[in-house]
C-alpha cells in the first residue's frame, strides 16, 4: 500500500531489514501506521512537505547517512520530527543530531518503551507544528489581502507610531490613517493593537513590513 503523505505515520529508514521490521512491529502494536524504507534516498524520493508523522532513522547506512538525511530535511524546511538510532553513539554524533533538531538519539539495542515514548513525543510535536504552520499561513493570507496603502499603515502601527506621525510619513490626513486602521482591524478580525502586533509576529511578517 502506498503511504499517504498527509496522514500521520512513522517512517522508518534503515538498511537493515530486521531493524526496520522491529521498529515497524513496535509501532504497529501501538496502533500507529508505519512505512519502511531501506535507504535515505528512497525516503527522499517519497517525501514531500505534506508528509506528516515522524521519522525514525539509523545513522550508519549505505549511501546517505541518517545525519545527512536529517540535515537534508532541515535544509528543505521539513516539519517532520526525527528520532535517531545508532549502535555507534559518540559525543560529536549526539551533538550534531540534537543541534539539527532531533527529538532524541537512542542507542541500539534500545528499550521498546524508550522508543515508543520518543515516537509519541515526536507525533505530538508534529501535530502541534502543523497546526501552528496552518494558522501562520492563514494569517499571512489575511494580511496579504490588505491593500498597499493599508499595509503601509500597518507597518507604522506595528512599529508603534501614533496616527499623526503616520499621517505625516505617508502625507495623508489623520482621518485617512484612522479609516485605514479601521479597515485593517476589520479585515484581520482583531480588536486591539495588542492583537494586531501579536498576529504580525505570529505570522513572522514583522521584518517584511518596512516602516522607516
């Protein structure tokens, strides 16, 4: 069966067939779907940004290593949480895995409870991040519906400028600024400057609104 990228599942990448089967059996016993890949390259051929769930990968594999796979996903802006397994843990490897955002690194042979707890944590993290990303994108779309003149006012409002200063900067009347602020509040469905600033920050758009 072809895995559906949008449905949460555990993706297991290991060039050792027995190791893959062991992880998949554990995941299946917990009622979660799993899909196995014998190489990082095979997984990347399947992967797309909608791939939800978490990744369990070995470090030492033929071809691309688990850490290289993790780094590749980071460079692609992936939200997929990663759990790293290794029979050859060293401090540099552990540090690199954690710095690249791994949920955890487990030594082989691992305890089933330890792996399952890590997977549960990773799935919860994945779900939370996807909700946050969807909310952020929806907010960006709403802000994107503002007119150019409204975005100009918004940039100054977020920068803390009073209406009179905004009017002088934009060479318009204070009443015009007030009207545009009212339209901004209506379109973005906010009721206070606090909510407005919070929305812009959550959408990660503060730096793109240029108010000099």
